[in-house]
C-alpha cells in the first residue's frame, strides 16, 4: 500500500472514530437531559384544575379553542392565563430527584402551595428553593426544580392586577 493511501485510510479511521464518539456523547447528553414536567403537549390539554391555599378548586375546560370555568354556571375564562397554566406541562426541569430524598414538609409540600392538575396529571408546587428562584414540584414519585415563573396563580388575575 502506498504511503498516501495509508494516510488517507488513517485519516478516514480518525474521522470515523470522532463521529462515533460525538454521536455517543450526543446520545448520552439527550438521556441525561432533565426534560419537562409532563409529557403532554400544552396545546392539547383540555382540562385544568387549580387548587390554591384557602380557596376552592377551580375547574376549567377548553371548548372550541376557548377556556371556560366549569364550576357552577360555565363562564369564559381568560384564555391567555389558562394557556400559561397549560404551558406549565412543558416547563423545563432544572433537575429531578426521587421524592424519597426529601421531607415533604420541609419543601412546602405538606400541604402544597398550589396543585395544578392538567388532564388528570397532578403537579404539586412547594416552597422556593434556597439555591435560587426555583420551586420544588412533586410529579408522582419524583421532585423537580423549575423556574419560579411556573408557580401557578389564580387565572382570574391578569398580570396587571398583580401590581
């Protein structure tokens, strides 16, 4: 085999090895990615229930592209606020840990600060983390840390009503 052919073969082997290592790393990074709170498409969510301290649970349903409060006589809700609540399903998780790693009372989950039910999947929100503007969220048997911006508030309030 000529010297130039050997060099090309070695170069091809090196490039192939680098591509294989890069592919392996990308796959590993994807598996390690914390992901989102729920595997639901926020646009497909049709039922929302929100329980806040000291208030009865509020139930909402999406009908013909609009949100309706369905407690008692149905009434139109603020679509943007309910879309925000539904969007919580896609909240980026900063980290996951088993619920058994925590004392629920110490992180504000006894009782939860808010419970958001999206199409039958409950998200229980606890206290703000000491490490930054993040909230603990119990999802089944796991605890997630998510940005404070996902902490539910009453859909009856517009953002301007809060200031």
